[in-house]
């Protein structure tokens, strides 16, 4: 069975073009959403629940289905495991065919290559920053004197952890991190 899925991002866009293309492709049922790709998409959720092994999910374009190439590949793999095919009308990709699976594998390899490049660039940037004396992570909310004071209050045992946190405007985890930081003394 061919199950269609159509999505537009805003209310002022229309689903007519996608709906017509999906009907012309022979879809028995069409699920629809009017939402950005990052938003909750009940139509897609319903379509995925409706699919059975041997069915094919048909979309007008691949970008209607996934937020990113990585997301799209993960969704296609989940469909494959479920025994469901994926067909994109505009890109002429059909994962039920050998050539369609090949194209999708190439997309997957490109996505993995892109992720590796991003990791490599991030690692190089962090190393360059460390070489210049910069530390990664969030800046400390309190300066050294304030942190030492918070630890002093903690060690004095005259105040509860809750009181210290409220007074200093920090969380329990942050207070304990400061105690650890000053383990050898302030």
C-alpha cells in the first residue's frame, strides 16, 4: 500500500501541490502536517503508526520528511527495519529499488563524512583555543573570592546547603563543584 505524507511549514502555504502529486502517484491514504520540521508533527506520527511491512511511504520531496540529512537517513533506516519502503517523487528515489538504495547509501556516506569534518574542525578549534590559554565550558558564575566564600560557608556548617545556594544564587551541584575545586583549601 502506498501511504503519502505532505507537509508545509506555515499556515499561509498550501498542501495542494503535494496532495495532487501524491494522489497522482497512487497513494491510498495521505497524512498531512502544517508545521516546521522541528515542531511536533502529528500527521507524520500517524503515518508512521499506520505503515505496515510491505507498505511504501511516499513524499513529494525528501525535505518534507526529515529535519536534516542525518535525521532523514535515520528515519529511512527505521522504515527499512520495519519492512517499509520510502519513495520521493521529486528526487525520483525509491528505496525498494537497487538504484534507490544505492543513492540513499551515498547520502548516508556523505552525511557521515560531513559529521566527521565537523568533529575534526571542532577539535582543531578547541586545541587552538587551549594553546592560547582559553578554557572551554561555561564561565563560572562567581569569581574566585565568592567561590571561596561559598565553600567557607559550607565548611562552617552554620548554614544549610539550601541556604548557601539561595544566598549565593547557585545550584547544589555548583556548590559541590566549588567544594571540590577548593578541596585542598581556598
